[in-house]
C-alpha cells in the first residue's frame, strides 16, 4: 500500500485503462464460444466472415451481446489517446495531483465512468436506455477536456507560448 501513497496514480491509470478495455473483448469471446473461450479459433480473429459465421451460430440475443462487447472494447481503445494525453499534459504542466480537483481524482473518476460505460454498453439492449451510455461517454470526454483547459490556463498564466 505504501506504493499507492508514493506513486503518481494518474500515470498508473493509463495501463489500468488499457486493461479495462480488454475485458469487453474477453467477454465477447466468452459469448462467441458459449462460455468455452479455449474453443475460440484464433487463426484469423479479424476475418471478414467471422461475424457472418457467428450470426448463423449464435442466438439473436447472444450475437447482439457479442457485437456490443466488441464495439465497447473498440470504443475504449479509441478513447485511450484522449485520456492518456490528458494525463500526460496535466502532469507536464504541473497540475496538482492530490485533492478532489487533482489529476489522481480525475483519473479515478475517468476510470469509474468508463467502467460503468462498459457495463452500460454491453448490458443495455433497449434504444431508449442507450442514452445513458452516451451520457457516460460525454461525461468522461468532458473530464478530459477540463484537464486540457486547466493545463492551458496554467501555461498561459506562466506566459508560456509556442
């Protein structure tokens, strides 16, 4: 536990986020194999015929869960650069690490929002409820842009310009 007290948790949140993005993909494989991931044919996992074969083999419900899980994983990875760059820029500009407004709290809130987002993405199969997923995505996006704004303000107040 001493490591947690002396480490910059916002930096550690970047690999944690990467691992978080793996879980929906692992769940998709579990759905696709009927709970037997060792049965997954990994020779060509991005085959152009994969989805068509799965659609034939899985129930409509399971195929939809598979697709949502893979899409969720892709979205998490697509948003990794935004999060990582916010953490890096925040640290490079010397934003405070501790407190409710610090980088560590930002990273914790972001990871929490994205974990809830993943659960919502995979679990929500009604169109009306999918707005919840979108609102979670927007909230996480806003957190990142808040860090960019704070960093820009801090650099501007120091007279740093390009």
